[in-house]
C-alpha cells in the first residue's frame, strides 16, 4: 500500500470534481462535511453513514469516497468543522483563569449544540486548522509559566478532562431522556422506592447522606459546571503560580 494512503486527510489535496454531467459534479469536501454535521445533529453520529449522506445530497455513495476516503476521515473533518464555531481571542490575555474559563464555556456550548461530539469514542487527536487554533490558545494560556512540556500537558489534560467528562455525562442524560422519554426528575421519582430500600439497609451511609442533602429540584447543571471548573482552576493555580 502506498504511503500516501496512510496520510492525514489534512495532507491530501481535495480531489477535483468530475467534469461533465457526472454524479461528482458540484460536490466538495466542505459540502459533504456540512451535510454530515446536519445529519449528526438531527439523528446522531451512528446514523451518519456515507449512504445516508449520499441520499441527503442526491448522489452516489462512491462519489463521496472520491472526496473523503474513509469514515474516520469524515468524522475528523466533522469535528474540525464544528470547532470553527468556537470564538476565542487571537492570543491569550494576561489572565489565564479568564481565558480557560472562556474556553470551557465555549466548549460546553459547542458540545451541547452538537451532542454527537460527546458520544464520539475518543481516539487520536484531531489536527485540523480549527482544533489546532483552540489547542494553541489553551496551551498559550499556560505556556508562559515555565512549565515543562510534561507539566503543561498534564495541567491542560486536567482541564480538558473535567470539561469533557462533565459534558459527556450531561449529554448522556439528555440522550437517554430522548431515547426513553424519561427525564432526570422522572427517573428520580421512579428510583425512589429502591433508594429508600438502600438507605434503610444501613449499608451505604454516604449514599444515604447524599440523598438526604441533595435538593433534586435544584440540580442546576450550569452552577455545578462552574463550581467544578473553579476547583480545577484552583488546582492548576497551585502548579502554575507556585
């Protein structure tokens, strides 16, 4: 197999559209990616097949492979495409906490607009122009503190891990509610008899305390996200401001 078959999608020049009255005429990599994002937003990533996209665009499946060779390439293009929606300054400011807070809220808003991002199985990093711009901004916010590369990647990983973990859980609840038609409040109501049984057993005192002290009417995800984010930033501060 030729080496160029292993090349990143970002290194492959876009194949020209077929000349004349053929099914490839008028298609483009960007247009196919945008159609895929629309389908994923409406139906989920698992439904975003080349066949489904071809039907959306009114073309043949093999036509799509002319522009985007594999599904992995397609998903990478989709991730970078929506990453272009994130609005960050050109350069980090002098306030790293403010910059990371802005990044966290922008990323959460992006994933809530495109829930399939949270359902995508994490894999190799995406090195498209939009994702790299975000990466440069985040690394740049902490790059002036003299951290080694290992330290820098560790604290950025702590930050990203919290943000993405929170959103995956948040989207997971929303996706389950759509699938089962049971939202969080209704799930809590249905689980109450079993919860009372567990509390009465006396085997799970911390679980019982959580149930007793949690106000299920005030499970505000925005407040919980901000609280956890502030704690993560406090941890990062202990490293970068030492």
